[in-house]
C-alpha cells in the first residue's frame, strides 16, 4: 500500500512541477528535487530492518561478516550514487551525473579489492601455487 502513496505523491509533484516549469523553472526544479529527497528519506529508515535480517542469516550460515559488510557497503554506494545521479539528471546536469557514477564505480572497486585478492589467493592455493 505504501507504493501507492509514493506514486500518488510523485504524480502530484510531477504535475505541479510541469505546471510551474513555464513560469518558474527554478521552483519546478526544487519541487522535483525536494520530492525525490522526501521519498528517499521516508524509506531510508527501512534499510535497518533489512540489514538486521541479512546479518542474522549470515551468522546462522557461518559466513564471514567481513564479506557481508563489504557487500552491504557496495550496495549502499550503488544506491546512493544512482539516486544522486538521477537528481543531477533531473536538474539538467547529465555530465555531473556521469561523474557521480564514475566516482561510485571507483569506490566500489576499492571496497571490493580485498575480497578479489582473497579469491585470487584461494584460487592459487587450489591449483597448488603458493604465494
């Protein structure tokens, strides 16, 4: 049911932004950005519940929580970067959106590097090559 509220809120904001765009484009931009930020903030609190469930499953499965932490950080960076890039695009700044996405990719690569190195070490051990 919450999605209906979000869609309704977004549609009202979109109609308002379209109506304002001709006379007051700066206000229309603020309506769009503000609506996006409000939707984001409304659902940001729900992330904690998801993280708690995922952490519980990982502990029961005996997974290394370090890997789970890295994975969750990567997902968080991806979501935030996508949201930020879309806000930039909504503001007409497509080039800036590309830079946000590029920065996120670099950060994700840096976070994943220790996991990649551990996997490579494991592969080398499996084929009998010691480091």
